[in-house]
């Protein structure tokens, strides 16, 4: 079945780069997403990548996709304390034949130390 | 401002009581979703709706009910049949796309439900 896995916790120092990893199982996923959740809040879309791309850069964020290994990563350059949050990756898969469904990972808690 | 609102922010339920969580969007999105989030777990889909007056069960629909009488609104009722309702509930909406097309879901701020 579909499954998305992430490590639970990552701690970095302010100014360092953070790399959050994710593995997924559905090779037919067309889009993969990264969402950010701050404490007690909803999810905020950070970025997405289409499955025929290897990399996407958006300011401090770099997404790398290794489709062969079904591995997705999110790199945050110059990590700030405001980046402390839970980060979810999500893959799209088919649901009921016609509908896209998002399968979310368990989330990675990023703690940025000043 | 366009967005998704959920109310209340916190909700307390007594044993045997049904409670209804509100979700409203003014983004003119066709599709709406309800997810449940438990600590240390990802989001699990409860119900979704692609169009008014139609909705489908997600992965964990037992003990929940929904309605979609208006495009803007998708309330979720947590019934007494849901034995472990304490969780954070998130509503989302999107422009419905055909299979394989990019369909970005936008989330509300969530409602935390606690059982007394």
C-alpha cells in the first residue's frame, strides 16, 4: 500500500543548512509536496515538485527528487529560528480512480537552536 | 482576504455527545477535505467532497459524518460512535483536478477536540 516515511526529529544550529528526508512508495505519484506546520496551526504549502523533475529551487528551499529510489528531500539554507516547525512531505496517488489523494508522512520536527 | 476558516479553535465533548466542527472557505474551491491529526502521526483522511451534495469516505470515516449543502461549507460531525475523538482536525480545500494533475490543498487553522 501507499506509505510515506520521514524521520521524526532534526536539530540544527541557526545559520546551518537543514535537510529533511522522505521516502515514498507509489511510483506513479505525479506531484510531491512539502508542507510546514507551526505549533497549533494548519499546514502551509511550502513547495512542490513534479515527478519528471530532479530538482527545484525556491529561494532558501531546494527540493531534490530521486525517482529511482523514491526519495525526496527538502534542504533549507541558512536555517532560522522561525523555521522551527513540523515538516510534512506528501505524495499524490489515485483515489477512487478519478481523484487525487494526498498521502502524508508522519512529519519531521525541525528544531533550530540559536 | 481569501482563505479557510475553522471554528471553534478548541472544542470539548462530553461522553455520548455529538459535536460539529465548522469549515468555511471563500476560495471558490470545488473540493473540500477533512483530516485527523494525532501526535506523532501524519494526517489521515476522514471524508472528502468534490462537489456540492456529494461526498466520499476517506480512510477513517467510521464515527464521523459530513454534509455539503453549499460550496463554501463542509461541516464535520463527530458522533458518539467515534470512541477516540481527541485529536486535531484539519479542513482543506482545493480546485478539483483530474487524476494526475496538480491539485494543491490549502488548509485551515484546525480545531482541537478534547473529550471530557
